[in-house]
């Protein structure tokens, strides 16, 4: 084929996406982006037509989480662009690689308040890693290459490319361009060159500090998954025999069933994970960012701990907590180098004696397991029970996505994550409505895997319409809808911190009728009200593979998530389950 | 005005593209960094501009400011200049009331401070004065009794000191 081909910007855009290896994109057309949707008909790229642009964004995120490849979104200008602001911000806070193409009014009309004009690059500046307004058709291939490069390298994140209609519209002479396959040299990014290799001297110093520590904890975050470092982490942890906590963004980065795994720390972390960090003398933070939901009140956080902090983003080092050793670099590369350095100074044998630390930790694990009270006959279902049954009746490589609220915390607490990339949730932004579209994106990226979306009734009502997308596009996800009739997490705060004054948190038990609604969207709908129905309903859902399934579990609205660190309190003030409250810590 | 010694000058070389100043100033607003002054100008290379700003290191975490700036894709280079390591200047244009009665006294002051007269009429004199920021503050105080009609300052620019 002639590579110096004359073409129009719209064709060039689609061709550039194909060149970037894009197989799937999520979007919805409209006026300004119309010329780009025409060449999509002839493209190899699968386009998933969503019902709301927010859904497209979360689908792209789910796809990126599950596959490690950038998620791609395409929408029109104005209201469509503003509809993707939430997922962009979500992807920004959780460092998810994503490229979002937005249509824009013709270049000459920019600034005139034209129909469906909005300042997309201005609005999204604060929620993207970078954005571009392309002004010439000839710049399209190099800009698309730069967008993918920026989204996927260094600390990953969302990149938006705003495309004025005139440069893609074949009837406009400004859309004429000569095709070229853009190379790195065409990108012209003089200010961007992420450092991935850690400083060897700092790594050696870290190795020594780790060997000497009496009460160390590996505090691992989402960066482990982004850098594909789960295997390297396992090797390091096993060599030095140091316990691991996995943050909400890192569930599955280290197997929950491993002896060294303490589970999730933070506001709703388990007692052992939270307390081990609190009492630690060395936190080895790998791709985590000392989020306030992990640290609790900062002054009181891990007061005796020295800090080794590894992150690809140097701005994270020392941002929240002063570090003793800060290493800028890709987690996988640094962990590999650290493992070598540790071996050089004696490996397992050279480690300080930590038998006391180990026995303290196992003492906590025995004394303060996650607990809940099973429901009596005739009482409403316990959400924890539902999660346990889901866990026990699905293969360990099942992908679980979640919304935001109590159900999210139960899912993270009660599922056993033994594989990386099996847990997908909205951590940094806490975006209600994330789970269904994220599950769709994950299923599109990993069609052979079972995908369960654990959702709340509040969340479900924010993005449920994407189940229509799933039905029509034949994406058979499964939804575990935890219907507690409430904005449960908010209800919990009102119960605990506002004297049980419940303000605007009751949704409704009966309305909507979730089974009918699901059926109307082309799904199978199942309602479950009592414990003995749980396992059979899950089994039935798992047998259906030709359409999405929604299982509505009517759960106990009074159930609260424990343990809990009340907002603004130190992690030492962790409130445990009422049944454990008398126990000495 | 504040003690000049707590002010650090940060000189950034940025790509000369639309919207870059908005990215930089948006970052400051978003992260709650207070800027004391800001000056933007082209460089000898047309691909780049220079944004020079001063921050009070007591009010802004300088390391975070620099690291966050570095994350902006269009920021190419950042130089951090503590007061002892740089030569900095700021320019002031000022119109001062100068009736016959006080004119002589004012002219003497102008001479003493080595300011320049740019224009004058029977009631007013327009001056330019360039020096370190602290000197501008002092000169401004000396002019104040005469009656400052209009005044504008550029914000400081700086280069590393020669050793
Ligand atoms: C878009 C959005 N709006 C509001 C909130 C605040 N919020 C956090 S959890 C929650 C309740 C979620 O209710 P539901 O989906 O029913 O989950 P539950 O807590 O009951 O399990 C709310 C309103 C949010 N996180 N996101
Ligand atoms: Mg609810």
C-alpha cells in the first residue's frame, strides 16, 4: 500500500488508532465527531456503542485494568465531553492508561460559543495527565502516537485529544493530509522522559535498612499492578519473609492466601494489616501513595516506622510522609534490583530475627479475624455472606469489579484475591456507578474470563443503562446487586457520627423492581431473599453465558462495615466489630 | 513587603504552545501554591518561553512545587534559584505627582536612586526603575509622599550568579 497516501484527517485518525494497536473502543457519536465515525465502519477496530459517555469512560478503565492496555474512548463535543469528565478524573486518580478522543467545533468557531462548544481542554486540564487540541490534520498521526505514549509510560494516566471538526471532515479542505506512520521522533515531547531505573546506591541502602528491620511491612499499592511487578514482589517477599499489605488498589497484587499476606490496610482494612503498619519499624512502600484512607490521621500514622518509598512519580516521594529512602523508578525494575541487592548482602540468612514480630502478627490474626453475625432464619441476608458464597462458587481467576460504598468494602474484604488483575474498583475518586461499565470493559478485554460486578442499589441506578449496551453487544457480565435499600455507606456514617439522624439515605426496597428492570434491559433477573437461595442463584447465573445476568440480593440495611477508622482519627483508634471490642490489643 | 530571603526564584523553560501558561497557573491554583510574582517572556529559541516566578518558601512546599511542575508535559526545564545563588531584577514603571513645589526634591531623589525619567509634564513625571525586588519596595516608599499616580511592576526575573 502507498504509505504517502493522501487522505482526510478522519481516516488518518482511525488509521492512527489502528497503528497504535487499538482493537476496541468505547463511544457514542454526535455532530462534531461524525466525520470520524464514518471511517470506523471500514476499520478493524471494534466499537462498543454506549448509552451514556460516562459508561464509555469506565468501560475503557475496566478494559485497561484487566488487560494492561490503554482503554480508548471516542465521543463528540460539548455535553459528551463533559460527560467523560468523571471517568477521566477517575482514571487520573487511579493512574489508568486511557486515551479519549473528543470532537470539537471547527477550529475557526472555537471561542464563539458555537453549538455544542465547550472548552474541553480547559475543563479537562486538571483531570488528565495531558491533553491536546489538534489544529492541523497533518498533526493527527503524531499527536495520537504522543497521546498513547504519554498515557502508557511513566505514571500511567488519561490523555485527551480534542479534534476540531474541520480537520477531519472530508468536505473541508483543511482536512486534507498526507499519511505518515508517526515515530517517536515525530512526537516532539522535549519535556517528557520518565525515569524507570532506580538509583543503585539508594537500592543498596534500602537493602541494608530492610535486613536490619525488626518489624518491617511491605506496603504495596496499585503501582505494583501498573508495572506488572506481582511476580517480582512475590520473589522479594518470600526471600526476605516480610509480611505484605495490599491496598484497595492492589488487591490481588500479592495472593491473599499466601502466609505472608495480611490483606487490606486502611479505613476498612482488617485489624492485623492496619495494626502491623501502625507498630512497624519500617514500611517498604512500593507503588503506594500514603492516601488518607490508608494513613488515617497523619500525625498518628505508623509513628515508629522508617520509610522506604518506591514510586515512578517522584512527586509522590515525600509528598505526604517524609521518607528515609525515596527511590524513583518503575516498581518492577526497582524490586528486581532490590532482590539482587538483598541477595548480595546475604538474602534470607542476613535478615534480622523477626520471630517475635511474626508471632505478634499471627496472634492478631487469630484474635481479630474479619467477622460478622450470620442472619437468623427469617432475617435479611448478610452482605458478607453473599460475598463469601460468591467467592466460594467462582473460580479464583474471576474478575470482580465494584461500585463505591459498603458493598465495595465487603467485596474487597471477603473475596480472596489470589491473582493480579482480578479486582477492579474506583479507589481514588470513589465513583459510584463504576462497577457495571468497568465490568463490561473487563469482559470485552478478557472475554474468556468470568466477570462479576458487585454493585450497590445506589450505584446501580447511576449506570445501569449500560446493561443495555452489554445485552445488545453480547457482553455477558454478571451483576451481584447488593440491595440494602440505602445509600448504605452514608447511612453508616450517619448512624455512627450523626446520632443516627438519617438524612436522605433511604432509597426504597421495592422500587425500582430490579428484576423487571433487568429483564427490560435484555438481562436475566433473579431475586434472592434468604440464605439458602444464595448458592443456587449464583450457580444459575454462572450457567447463563448468552446474556448478562443480574442477581438482586436483598441484604440487611442495618449491617455496617467493620473494622473502621473513623474519619480524622488515628489508625490506632480502629473500631473493630462489636463482638471484638472488649479484647486486649 | 516580605523578607526577600524567604523568596525563591524558579525559572522554567516551557514549550511555546497555546495554553501552557494556563497549565502552569492552574497547577498552582489546584495545589494551593501561592505565587508572589510571575513573569513570562519568549527566549532566544522560538520553540520555548520562559516563565519565572517567585514563591515564598515559608508558605509553599518548594520541593512539591518543583516536582509537580516537572510533571507538566510542556515544562522542559526547571531551575531553582535560592536568593544567594542568583542575580535577580525587577522593573517598575511609575508616574509620580510633581508640581513645581516638590519637583526639585523629587528630581534629586530620582538622581540618587538612578531611576530614569521616561516622560514628564508640568504635573507629573513618569519613571522607570530596575533593581532587586527589595530595592523596588524601598524606592516605592520614598516616592509615596509625593503621590503615586500609577505604578506597575513586572515581577522578577533571574539568572544564576557567576562564581
Ligand atoms: C458519584 C458519587 N456520589 C456520591 C458519592 C458518596 N457516596 C459514597 S458511598 C455512597 C452510597 C452508595 O450506595 P450504594 O450504591 O447503595 O452502596 P452501599 O453503600 O449501600 O453498599 C454515596 C452516596 C459517591 N461516592 N459518588
Ligand atoms: Mg445500598
